[in-house]
C-alpha cells in the first residue's frame, strides 16, 4: 500500500440535478465533512429544462470550500478531489473567457425529441445502438449540443474555429477548477453523449457529422481515475490534484461495491437508475435497455447495462410542491403506511416522458383509479409505488426475471433509499432482496474511491471497496405472488393509457 498522508481526506464534488454537494471522506469511507446547496431549474417551455451554469459553478465552489474548510478544521488534509455529476446535461462555453454561451440544457430536457423520432424513422437507431450502446433519445447530449450550435447566434462558426468548448457538467467544472488549463472528461460521461464509440473508446466521426459537432469542440476522454490536473490554489488555499471523475450512476455502482459482473445497484433520486455490472465484454443489451461504460482504469474498460427512469423522486416533489398534499418528502412514508393497500390508485409519473424500457418522449403523466374515498395517503402511496413498479419493469427487461438480475439482490442508494416502506415495497414487487448500505451517499463515495485510486491512496478499486463498503439492512420479499401479479397488471394497464399514440 502506498504511503498515505497523515489525516488524508478525499473531497467528492457531487453536482446533481437539484443540488450541489461536497463531501469529504476519510480513507475508511467515513464522512468527515459535508455541505449542500439547492440548485434552481428553469422551464422556459413545456418539456424544456435548463440551469444557469453560473449557478452550478457558484454552488459547487461554495460547498467545496465549506466542506474542505470543515475537514481541515478537524485535522484532515485534502489529498485529492473527485468529481461526480448529473450526466448528459450539456454546457457550451467560450474558451477565452470560460463564460457559457447559453444555459445548460439538463438531461431531462425533451427539445430534441422530434429529432430523435426522425432518426428512428430514418432507420438510424440500430447503427446508433451498435456504436454507442444507446437508443436515439433527447435524454442524451448529442441533440442538446446540436440545438446549441444551431440556435445560439454564431455558436456553430465559433465551435468550428475552436473558440468554444463543449462538455457535460464534469468537463465544465474541471475547466473552471483548473483555471481553464484542462478540457477533458472521463469515459463514463463520454458514453452518455450519443457521440462516443464505447468499443473503440473514441469520439465517432460519423455521429459527430450527423449532429454537426466539430472535433474542435470536444473534450479529451480519459480514464475515470488518474490525473485531471490541479485545482487552482485560490480555491482551496493550495493546489490539490483532481484524480477521479465519473457520471453519477457509474460512481454509485463503484460506491456500492458492484465490482463483479452481475452485481446491480439502483439509485433513487430525481430519477431512478439501475446499473448491472456487465464485465469487460461489451454487452448486447435488450430492447429499451442501454449498454454503457461502467468505468475505465488504465485503459481497461468495464461495461454495464442500464435502465433509466426519468421520474422517481420528482413524483413525491410534485405532491409536495405542485399539489401541497404533503408538507415534506419524508411525510410520504408515514402516509403510505397507514393504508392496507393502494385502493386501486396508480400514478404514472411521466412528467417528461417515459424512459426505459419504453423510451416514449411523448408520454405524459396520469393518475388513475380515483374515487370519492381517495385521499392524500393514496396519492402518496401511488407516488412511492410507482418507483417500485418501474424498478420491477426494468429488472425484468434487463434480465428476463428480476431474480436473475444482480446475482439475486439489488443494492440501493439515493435519498429515497432511507424510506423503509418504499424499500420493502421494492423488494416485494421486484421479488428480489434489497440491500441498503451503511453509507448511502454512494454516488459521492464512488467519486472519492476513484479519486483515491487515482491519487494512490488505494491499490485498486477492490482495495477501496473492501475498506469502505458495509451493509445496513436487507429487505426480504414477502408479498404473495398472486398479489404481486395483480398489482403489476394494474400498473401496466395505467402505463398503456399514458403512452403516446395509445
């Protein structure tokens, strides 16, 4: 084991969809310091979702400094920085000034949906899947970048001249943290752009031509652990190496210790994302399921299959903020638990379309089975149950049978993982044990572990996970099979009713 600085801590910058956080971990995975700030979203049109890149940078800078100062006040030195980010969200900025030319277009944004429908109609989907592992969908970065280059005055010409830089949020933060010295991303984030060949591990010329993306605007693609440059001394008071980057869901796969093929994790936050480690051979994913890069170390790529649910926690947020049905998100658990059953009420939270396995951008949300007896508890329960139903649908699509996925169990994390009622429902409706770790901040932890490997604080990912992962509780399925079957049938009937064209 390489020598470790006394009191070393790893600072994980966790830039998410609705907040920016910074968490300092010690080498055993313990949380030393943490800071969090909310991040505003903007909705200029139906289906459009944007964020101000300056808000992203401000919240990251403030939280990173706060967490670093708290850790240093406890006697820890920040030995390395890892970045984990909301994936697919697209930023385009001026190389000369670092100023973004437009708001960031968030992964939830659907303005590229018609473009993707045309790609499917033109028969382009098989080639895109073969190259990128993805399906044509505006969820990914390509159509977002295409829109920016075509709609921001002068952006296309400036990009071709090399005056603009494109990146997902990690690239933008890396540029800012290093004072514009480094324009790079890692293989996990590159694999989410719909511009990257996941076998060749290179930007694909044909797809870049298809979306009008000049090579000059693209970041360098690097391993997920290694040298990404030094943070400007003005940020932390001294230069600190940035040694790990990963997209949020891949970072959670690492943080959950899913290092063996077949192991699975599900993250419940704004959306829900299930990843299954697929090993070193590029997987042939099933219909509606994605193949993606899990991580790349030393040029060695590990793949994953992924199912993406666009709306999970947003359903509970809608009850709180949109309808005023609950005072806070935590109240949903107690409300759901007071009912003996769902009363036939189903919520399909397709607020921004349906993700895997349907990939229906035109779908919109629906609430079904209402009677005069329906109350706030039914709505809360329906919002939570929707997470479970969508999980079961994904696991079946990914493995044919939920019990075949994840070596028979599912590791969970994210804010909603603290909800015991929901975790038990997921175990029941997916017919698979649900395992919750002691440290549920696994997205940030994964970034810290990658940064620790990149900085030489761990010999390997296996070493890092062995030092940090511990279980908290296992939820075991207990629902009768006929009850499970009936609930899923009701759910799938509700989904059919919100599908576009149905």
